[in-house]
C-alpha cells in the first residue's frame, strides 16, 4: 500500500478545496481536525484509511459526500439543528463525524429536552475520554480529549447563552468521574472496587457475520439495550467496523468467548 502524506490544519483544507472546491465553515472545521491524506495508510489500529479519515464504505468517496452523511445524522439526532449557532453546529458535526455523538444517547436525550449543562457533562462521561485523559502527561493534552471537550464546552456555552437554570446535581463533574476511574485503575488486584461493575457503557465492534440478535445473545443483553445503531429509526442496520454501545457488564451475566471490551479509536478517521 502506498503511504500518503498526511496534511493538517490549513494545509489539509487547501488540499481538499483544490480537489472538491470551496468548503463551508463546518466542512473546513472537520477537515482541519481530521487532517487529509494524499494516499492510503493504516491507522493506529491497522485499519486502511484515506482522504479525510475515511475508511470502509466511505473510503475513496469525495469528502463532501461523506460529510453530508454525518451532517444529516446530526440533523436527525439533534432537535432544531439548523437553528443552532454555527459554533455549536461545528462541534456537533465533528463529533458525529468522529462517532462520539451517536455513541452518547443520554447526551442527545438531555440536549433535546433542554438540559444543556447536564448534556455537556454527560458527553464526557465516556470510556474514551477517561482513557485519553489517563494518557496525558507532562502537560500535553490528548487531541481526542480536546475534541470531545470542545463539544462539551459548546453545548454548555449554548445553555448559558439561553440563560439555563442552575445545573442539576444528577451529573457529576466529568473531571471527577475521570479521577474516580483512574483511582480504581491504580488499586491492587482483588479489591472490591476492581470487582464491581463499571458505571460506563461498553463498546462492541461489529464483525462480519454479526447480527443484532447474535450480539445481544452473546453479550448477555437485550436487543433494545444496544445503542449506536447507524439506522436505528429504520431497520437497525449494522456493518462490520461499526461501534455499538452495550450497557455496563453485570456480575451475573454469562461469559462468552472473545469478549470485546477494548475501545478502539473511531474507525472513521486517523488518530492524531
């Protein structure tokens, strides 16, 4: 496979516009964050990637065509999307493109009922955010964590601009959640904390031959508990490489071969 040169920021935007014409502000934002590869390469998980972080069925297609799919996803997920301020739409779409928005149904539910402060906090109660914060050291911020925090901040800003009432006590500060998770990781094996259930959802990577019923049966959950479906409103279609959300593992659930518990970086783009 011929390795392509990966461009970032303004250089990436210029390269995409040279091929596809002028981009909208939201498209430019996504390209700036994702980067652009002039050829194919394998990402950190060994997934063949090209263009603006495109893999699988999206690989090789024009960026604008792929972008339209994810903007429509955000539009169908977030009530009143088109009436939202540009700064918020930019972050919602980049999160949809990366996969975060579809994997946080509670954030969507809170946002759509107007609980913006709670929605911003819920967005960061996320396995990947915890993992990325754990990797940070020497004052260096994770690019992924930074992107997720930008979306959280945009949602919170919107709530404050609307004069939202005081934040509900239902949701902890996300930084406290991260700290709690890291403290659990540092405990010695055999402690009750390590043996207790995680408060965070699990992720499942769809493999060839999988069906929703098969996944539900093997993972010990009800089909209705599976989230992250790309076509949930219609037939619940799934495709190899999709990342589905499963409820926290219960102590009394049956163990099956080859459990998928590791969160991969979103397969839609390179991890930088």
